[in-house]
C-alpha cells in the first residue's frame, strides 16, 4: 500500500536518521534496527557538535537537558533539542534536531525525525514521528495489543502484517494529535493530518485529513 510507505510519510533529506530507512518500505520495518543504528552512527558523530555522555549516549552540545531527565542508551539527542523535567528516555531513541521531549514524557524504541514535540505526559513507544509532528498533552501510542497477538495495519480493506508484537504508531510529517488521544497499535497517520482531542485511533488515516472519530474522517479544505 503506497499510502503508508516511508516515502509517503516522511521527508528524509535533512536528518541524520536517513540511512536507517534505506531499503525500508513501511515505517515498522526499521523498528528492530534502531538500537544498532544509533550505536553505529554515534561513534561517527562530529565531536565538535556532539558529546558522549554515557554508554552509547550522544547528546548535542547545543541541546538543553534537565538535570532530572533519565536517559538510557542507545540514544542520540540532536542539536537545539530540549529534554525537560522528569523525561524518561528508556533506550533505542533517536531524537532529532529542535525537538521537545517534555515533562514526564517517556520514549522507548523511537525515531523523532526533527522539530517534533512530545511536550506533556506523552508515552511514545515503538513508533516513528515525522518532521514537525506534535502530540498534545496526555496523548500516547499504545504499542501492544491486549491479546498480545502480532500487530497488523488496516488500510481500507487491506490488512498488512507487521510481524511484530510491538508497533505503536507512525506519524507523517506535520501531523497534529489532539490532547488525551490514544493511537492504538498499528496506527499510521498521513502527512499534515489532524486528530481530534480524546480520540481513539486505529489503522490508517489519510494525509491531509481531519479525524473526528472512527468512521468520520474528512478531507482538509
């Protein structure tokens, strides 16, 4: 399904994570590779720009890290990014340039490409967030199905097998997720779409759409 491919969701021209997506068709294809990619890339980063701050942790000198933040490697935090009070980064996290990881936000096995905001009480796990995407306060990605079966992605009448027990969401560039929303396992949201607050989202939301509720998705005009 072309609509949910990496090339349809993300701009990769201006990110150090571009090579992670080499050969990937769908965003979930890269999730098992994030940790090794970070370790390989971190060892090659410009030491004038990045400092190694712990085992497999590289943080840009221009980044602003709260002393109460908890960061476990492998992790890269990009230039001019802000990691706020009590953020919890659990490993396998690539956080690009000019991002905001907010108070009590938790990240695990994720890519935030750049200019991404997860600023207030967010959980983002096993997910990819495109440039300028934003998750409102309290919105989360749910990355494991309640019956623990493998995650699938439903796109129209097509069901795509991910082969993964854990896959949260992929947000295309410019996606806005309203406060208190839950992105259920296997959610993919196309570029420049908006999700109403307090939504429960599952499956594919087309690009340039407004998601009001299940079965009520309208095209932006």
